[in-house]
C-alpha cells in the first residue's frame, strides 16, 4: 500500500510540474506603447536620473576615505557639512537629509580619535574631557 501512495504522489508532482512549465506567463506590460508617433504626449516616464545617484562600491569607498581623512585632519563640523552638501541645514532638516549618515560617521570617527588620543596621553578616565 505504501508503494502505491509514493506512485500517486510522484504522478501528481509530475503533472503539476509539466502544467506549470506549459502555462504561458501572465502579461506584465501596462498596455502603453512607447512609439515615436507622439502617443505618450511628450511625457517622460523616468523622472529620476539614475546616473546621478550614488551607488556601488567605488562611491562607498571614496566616501569612507573622505570621512576618515576629515576626522584624522580634525576638520570642523561646518566643513564636513559643506562637503557633503548639507551646509545651512539645522534640526530635523539636517537629520532627514540622505547624507546625514556621513556626518554621523564623521562624528563617530572623530570621537574615537579623541578618546584614543586621551588614552595615549595617559588620561585614564573621561570626566575631565566631558566636563
């Protein structure tokens, strides 16, 4: 009896696979044809310039190197804000800017360098530094 169940299960699986393979894919286009006969009335379908977006490993490595250099050189917050395109932003506008993450990375690295400098100079507690 067990062998019969295995045969039925295999037959059902085989039929399911062949039916799925033979079925035609659903139409995914919206029906709007892009032709040169002005049917789209001059509308531009892509509104975001994908080439202007930062993406990829090259830009990530370049920004990592810049943040590291700015912290090592002891650049000011205003300098970094100006370099990442956030000059003049304050409050919530500053926090919601897409480049805010670079400013936070700069602050984190700068704080780490300050703490490392204190440790090298023999300061074993941070109370004088934060007061």
